[in-house]
């Protein structure tokens, strides 16, 4: 333990400048603060929408609206994957 020159109190080892993660004020550990949260919602929604169309399409009873909803679900899924790829930490 070292003595703090100003107050005389004992403090732990001094951290070097730039050591450790630099957190800005107001950042918490809530899910909405994580970089992956929003893209994963798009991925899950797109997968769910496209997945619900699998039964009528595979059974051969799909009409054009099933294919349209499948295309919309796949578009949302693709957007989520793209957003996740772009938002990842580098």
C-alpha cells in the first residue's frame, strides 16, 4: 500500500493512464446499452416471422401472401444480421 501524498490515507496501487476500460458517465449494464441488443431483436423477429411461414410452404398449401410474409421476414432477418455486423466492436 502507498500513502497518498495529499491526504496521507492508504490507497491501492496506482493505475496507469489508459489502463482499464474507459466508461463514459451514464453508461450502465442495462440490456439496451449493449451493442448487440437492437440488432438481435431484428434477427429474432425476422426469424420468427419467416419460421411461421415454413409449415404452409412445406405442406404445399401456401398462397402468395405466405410467400410475401416469408420475404418480409427474411428481409428483416437480413437487416438484423447487417446491423449486428456493423455494430460489433472492432
